[in-house]
C-alpha cells in the first residue's frame, strides 16, 4: 500500500491511498485503502490521514476517521491521537501497520506498530526526511 | 499560516532488517525521496494539497518497489485487484475505486470518480468503464506483475496464508518450525 497526505499554503488538507491489497487475498476482497474514514481521510478542520496494514482491522476501527475524531472531540494532539489508534487500538484487535498524518498546523505524525514502514516527509523548500525502520 | 508539507508511505509490514541489503535500502530511500521532492515542488509552486497527494501516489504506483499499481501483489487466483481513494479535506469530497485491474493509475481513476461522478466508490468493471469513458486508456493486467510478487504468491500459497505488503520474504532459520 502507498499513500500521501499534504497541507498546502492555503491551509487545505488532502489524503490519498492506493494498494494491491494482500498477497494471496481472496478475489473480491476489499481492504481499507479505498474506504474513506478507514484507510484514507481528510477534513477541513483537523487532519489528513493515509493508512497501511491489516485492512480488515482498519475498517472495523474506522482508523483514519478515529484519529480525526480524537482530535476534534477529545482535544488530543495529532501525535497523541495517532499513537492512541496505531499503538493501542489497532494492536488490541490484532491490527498491524501504521499511518501517516498531517494536521492544520503542519505537524506530521508517522507511527507504526510493525517492524518498519517505508515513509518520509518534506516541508516546501526543505530537504526530504526518509525512514524505513525505527531510528 | 503553517508551512506547506507532504508526507508519504510505501507500506508497512514485518519487513526484517536482516533481510534488507544496503543496496535495497538505498533503492527504497531514493524512490521515497524522489516522490517527496515531486510533492514538495507542487506545494512550493502554490499547488494544492489535493494535486500534491494525487501526484505523489501516482508516482508510487509507477514504482515496482511498492504494492500499488506496477508491483502490486497477486490475489489467490494469480490476478491483480487494485484499490485507491482520494479525499479533499477542504470540501470533504472523496472518490475511490476498488477491484480494478485495467487502469494503470487507480488513484487518477479515484480522482475522476470524485470530480466527474455523483458517487464516492465505484468497483470492478463499472469503475473501469467509467474511467474509459473519461479518457483513460485500458492496460493489460499483466502490466502490474513483477517476478518478486509472483514469488511472494508462491510462498504464501505454500504456507496457506494471506500476507501484508512486506512480510512475504523468505523464512529465516528462526521462523522454520517443524
């Protein structure tokens, strides 16, 4: 699975996710990637999120929307909301993977509970920052 | 106003660091950096977040290292079924396609669904037909196949498992039981 989230100079947020799914999946299986709120979500108030991992668990938890909801309703920061979902809620249901997210202030979060996640970010005009494992 | 920024991912899984050579790691880092730079350029020129994420994901779909577009994993039937979604936070509009196999860049089809249809999610043949009617050229499903993904399918079939993006590497000694 691949994905991207961005904040532009006008303060707009957007998210995109694309995938081939899981190796050896049953034909017809649909994961979280094409489902707004599960594997891809953006709103105008708080956050843009793209997910990767155990799709069925991301669907059942509405993982991407849950991060936005924790920020909107519970007042959590981007980092707190992302960590709550990825490091606590998803593993409790056997979910493995991670998310990338950006908020309206330009903060970036990229938590994952798997051994690694191919990931990176870059502010306009700065050098990109890329990682695979937990550095 | 906050500074424009883009973040990307190329999948997560139990990829073992011991199985990744320095050359392989470098290939991933270069690919990810190139995609981020493309997104940064769009944002630096005043482009929209929506355009930046669409282009970033399109580029990731074109890279066979990642499980989307070219380089997508195989289903149990030895086929490809691709899914994609895009969402514009400013308008809360979203578009998505699922189970497509003849669209080179599913993310562009998702964007078409968002902008050119009254719907959010189209699947299978209906999604493909919609894209064709809006000028997308069909491609052969074999375009997405790579030898590495075919080997992953063979291993997954042998073990009777479905597997995430990057946990399909060869078993190491610690994983061999019985």
